[in-house]
C-alpha cells in the first residue's frame, strides 16, 4: 500500500455551509434519530398490549415535558425525512437536478416539514382539549 | 463498447450484479420501502394525533379494527426493513475499524428483527384480544 504521499481532500469544516449539504446530512441525522425513536414506539405498543399499569407508565412518559420534547424532535424528524425522502425519490426518477430546482425543493422541504410539524401539534392539542 | 465492458465475462454482464455481488437489491429495497412508507406514515401520524390523550381502552379499540391492525403491521415491517438498510449504510460509511463495523452491522440487523417482532406481537395481541 503506497498511500503516504497522496493528496487528501480538505476536512469537512473548511467548506462553506450550504443548503444542499446541510439537508443531506440532516436526512441521515433524522433517519438515525427516528431509528432510536422506534424503540419507544415498540415500548408504547408493548405497554398497551400488556396492561393498564404498563400503559400508564408509558403514557406518563409521553406527556411529561421530556417526553413532549422528544416527541417534538421525532415529529419534526419524521416530517423532514418524509418530505426530503420524496425529494430523493424524485431525483431517483431523474427529475429536479437543475441547481435552481435543487434549492427550490430544498427550501420547500424545510418549509413543509416545519409546517406539518406545527399542524400536527396544533391538531394534537385541539384533540386533547376536546377529550 | 467501453474497455470496462469488454473486460467483464459474458455471464457477469448478464447477471449484472457488479463487484458487490448483490446488484441494486439494497438500493431497490430502500426505495420500495420508502414508497410504501409515504402513505403508511401519513396514516400513522393522523391516527396518533387523533389518539392524543387517549386512554388504554381507546388505543386497544383502535388496533382492534382490522384495517388499523393490518396497516400497523405493514408499517412496522416497512419501517424496520427501511431502518436496517439505512443504518447499515451509515455504519459502512463512518465506521472503519473492521471488528467494530462488523459488530455494529450485526447489532443493527438483530435490533431491527427484535424490535419488529416485538412490535408486531404487541399489535396482534391487541388485535386478537376479546
């Protein structure tokens, strides 16, 4: 292996921040966050299946401030990964590669995932208010 | 015809599996599960919002309905398949110590199956109760 003298590409932090790269790494980060979240989803389902006491503990966690904070993070992650995932599927179909379009759909993903998160939380609090 | 194409055996070209020996199977499965998850996730979010503040009987009644139980099982299958494929790529990209990488890949695959089995068991248990 003769790799000692090869030129290396500069480290990541040298590059200017841009929407494209930030959304790319955010897609991975939200995917990983959602993977961790599946543990709590399964816990919630198992608690509902096992009994009233287990369910009360799980529900108590979700309605605590830390539970709500995690749920806020996971709901945004889910909407972001969903919206940006659809953007990726369009690219897979060979569409939307023009630079102008890449930025337009990028900002659309940011706006729509923020809006969907807001709508879901407003709707959740409205439902709870009536129940 | 390019130099690369002429260097490959006719059988290798016909199979089209490339150097990874699995072709586009991983890539395709990631997309198939992604497409499946679009309606499933939208349905799931709407159901969860509607269940805000619900007690256990309400959650049980929700999963007792055949449509919800089937959709939930499909969601769990698609989620854990999609998850294990995605996390696998992240592990392969960022972990370069061989034993750590192999270990993480095994944990990733096991976790997907264990969580998937547990989630589906919970849904079916509720669906088939009373």
